[in-house]
C-alpha cells in the first residue's frame, strides 16, 4: 500500500502542460491526503505520452567554461599555479607552462602536475585529464608545439602521439577495464574542436550502456569519480606502462 502525496500528483499532472494553457482549477491534487492505491494511477500512465515542452537542466558552470575560451585572459591556469606571470590565449600552452614555472620555482613536480592535471610527460607531448570529461578516465594527448594541423606538426611529435595513444589504451584498460575506447582528433571548429588552435587527441574508455537515458534526454553526464582520484590512478598507471614499454624496447631484437 503506497500513500499518494498530493505534491507528487500535482507535479505529475502539470509538468508537461504549458503554463499558458493550464487552467487554475487543474492545480488541485488528484487525490486527497492519505489516499492509497494498488495499481499505477492514470496520471502516471499518461506520462508516457509526450504532450508539452521539454525540461531544462541549468548548468551555469558549464556555460562559463564553454564561453571562456575566447574571453578568458589566461585559460587553463588553475588557482594553485596562478603565480605563473605569463599566459596566452591557448589553454594547452598555459597548462604546461604554468606547471613548468611552478616546478622551476620550487614546487614539487608531482604537485604541479596534479594541479595542471598532467598525468604523464614525454619528449614531444604530454597527457592530461579533461577537466570536463565525457567519461571517467577521459585524457588528452597534447603536443608541446602549438599547431592546429596534424600535417604541420613535426614528425617526431606526430609519431609520439601514436606511441602515447598505445600507452593510454593500456593504462585506461588496466585501471577501468572498459568494453571499448574512443580515440580521436577534431581538427578545426567545424569538426568539433573546442580548442581549434592547438590540436589534441582524445582518449577515453567506454562501456556498454554508458549512453543512458540522462545523457540522451538530458544532455548530462554522470561521472562517479572525482578528478583528483582519476589523476592518482592514471598517474600511477602511466608510470607502470612507460616502464613496460621501455622494457619491451630493450628486449626487442
């Protein structure tokens, strides 16, 4: 026996009806307080029929992020690394430059990389977490060179991107055990690049069913892991993978 709260009845009755068309008389509960029922009531079954405007989930923090790329003076520099005196309009150049400046002025390298969300460094590229990930474990392989085109990128940097992508597959697989992966470059705004001036390769684990109803209907991602936890797990995993890759190269004929 389930009690029927009047507030629930009111919301279910009116949520899909345009306000301009909703008569005042219809704002009465469908059942008196304390009413009980056994079978699903009509108003719940009627909810399966779409008859009004969609709902909105307001995310002002996301709006601030997506509009800051062209207006923020020093994008990508976290508060922990704000002492960095330089800065450009490129988030990826700022991330590594601010971390390097902090390290050069006495900050522990791991602490600086944690603040910048850098999980691994190589000769021509670094790997960092996406601050607004599509899934937990969403990383980006970023060249130190500021280039928007893969064809213009130096050959060593381009080759290393593929090497680091292989490492990312191993590290993400070891940590998250996903059902699959997405790896990809978006070159240019028309192709969906959020930062079109500095190319970067996305790598993220995927699971069967991870595009669920809240993603499809609400354009919202539910992430179960905090970025600080992700950084800790992937920092260690990439270190192990780098060591394994070095051993494989030494043992190769």
